[in-house]
């Protein structure tokens, strides 16, 4: 019973993802021009991006917490959350390229949203390089924390602000295109879309918990 109380959220995540996969392929979806049945990728591609942003946000918050008290645990969470964010970011890129190939005939086009996504991923890959390039533990944590804060600001600018201001964007929901914003979603799709976001975020939390446990064991073994 105690184990169930501690891990109920994992079961919820599994149930939501199973529901997402089954319902995502079986429900009736609106037949919109150009995208047609490929709109089902919304439950995967877009939710991957939501999860990426969520865990990059978690990483930033724990970087701020580290700078306010210099506790090693906060730096550890910030570091591992960035790994989870990158995982979802790369999955978002791959699922987006698959969608683009069906919709636009090629996996990548010169589009503000796509270019902004690529820049955001590169910024966080640079964060990984930065961490690995500094040997002194406390210096690495401090410099990485400061960089992490600016990295999230850059992500917001390149994913939300610049694509929204751009004209002629091919990406649905960006520029002047309002056909596929969340507020315009079909009600049937909402029944899958919102649970999908929660399910993928819970999966990310599970991965994060495992990574933190492994990291702690690794650090303890190194100290011994």
C-alpha cells in the first residue's frame, strides 16, 4: 500500500500514454487542408515540445535555486532535468520532421518555427558541452547555472516570440495562421491532447527521478 501511494503517478502516466497511443490513432479527427490524417501527430510532436519546455523550465528553476544557496542537490536536478528536456526536444525534432515530410514534401524547410527549434536545441547542447568542459565542480555548477537561465530566455524568444511575429510561416498556428492553435482545437482532439501532455510530462518525471538516483549512486561510489 505504501509503495502504491508513492508510485501512483507512474501508473497514471502509463495509463495516459496507452490511452494517447490508442485513442490518438482511432478517434475521428477534422479533415483540415494539407495536413489531413497527419494531424494525429499533434498528440506526439506537440506534446514532446510541451514536455521539453516543461523540463527546461524545471532545469532553469533549479539553477536559480542553486545560485541562491549553492546546494549540490539543486545543481544535480538542474543538470538531469536538462537531459530530459533534450530528450524530448530531440524526439520533437524527429516527429516534426516526419510530419513535415508528409505535409510539405521534405523533412525540413526554411521556416521561423523550425529554425527557432533548431537554435533552441543547439543552445542546450552547448549547455552540455559547457558542463563537460569545466573540471572544477563548484565553478562548473555556478557557470552552468547562469548559462542555463539565459538559455531558457533564448528558448522562449526563439520558440514563442519570433515565430509569432514572423510573416509567411508555414508552421500551423504561427504568424497569421490560426488554424491549429490550442484554442482552435476540435473538442474531440482535446480529449486526447490534454491527457497526452500530462502523460508525456509524467514519463519525463519518471526518467528524471531515475537519472537523479543513478547520479547520486554514481557520486557516492566516486567519493568512496
